[in-house]
C-alpha cells in the first residue's frame, strides 16, 4: 500500500557532527511536513515544504523537498544535545484528506 | 492561549472496563485526530474527523470508538474489546486534511 518511509530508523551522532535523515514516499506529495518529538513529549510541527526542490532553513536545520516531490531530507549541522528526539516526516498520500506519518528517525547524541 | 488539552495525563484501566480519553481544542480547527504510539514506535491513526458529526476509521480502529458532537471536542473511548490498550494516546487537530497538525500532551493508558 501507499506509505511514507524514513531512514535511518536510528541515528547515533557525536555532538558537533552533522547528519542527514531521509523521507521517501510511494507517491507524489502536495506537501511534506516535518515534526520533532522530544523523549516523553508530543510531536511538534517544525516546517512544511510545498514546492518542488524547495529548501528551507531553521537555524542549524536544513529541510529539502525533492524535485519529483516524492522525497525529502532533514540535515542537521553541528548537532547539539538539544537535537535529541524523534523526527517524523508526514505527507498527504490520498488527495486532501489526512496525513500519513513516516516511522520516524530516533536521534541520540553522544556528548 | 490557544491549544489542545488532553485529559487525564495518566489513566489505568481494569479488565472489561471501557475508558474515555478527553480531547478539547480552542484553535477553531475543523479536523481532529487520534493516534496511538507504542514505546519506540511511530504514530498509528485510530480515528479522524474532518467535520462535526462525521468521523472515519483510521488504520487501527478496532476496539475504539469516537464521537464528534462539538467542533471543540473529540473524545476517544477505549473499549473492553481492545485487548492490548497500553500505549501513549495522542490527539491532534488541524485546519484541514493535509494541513499541519497540532498535538496535545497525550494520555498514557495502562492496564491494572
């Protein structure tokens, strides 16, 4: 069936290093959204990408939407302990009704 | 201060008991959602509602029921038919189907 896949499932990062996590859809998306869930907390909306090839930055986080609008990436530079959590991508697989969330990338930071 | 309020924060269910989780929003959002999250796992959609007095089953609706009598409220009942209810339950709302979702703080449900 239609789905949203995220890789890797787990990411262990040394503090100060960069890393990238990826989101792939089985179908073209009208938009892609990213959320962050801190341990013990709830998902918080970070950003929405709409245009093909769009790139947006939030401080050390860079989000990109693929040219075919079927994939997206989140790149974090100079990882800090505050980046710990699970990052979910989500997109509307079926026209206009609801979001489908990926399985998430769990980020652990080694000080 | 606009947001989504879920209550209670922690809930314990006895065998054969139905329990109801509350979700209220004052964001004037049309759409509301219920998700289940098991430890270390992603979000699984239980039910969603895009308008008052209407709701649809998500991926794991069996053993759950909902109502949407008011725009602000979307309570979830975990029935005795749900044999493994222990999980973190998250309620969310949005302006519409594909729009960004705002989540409540969640309810942790356990079996006594």
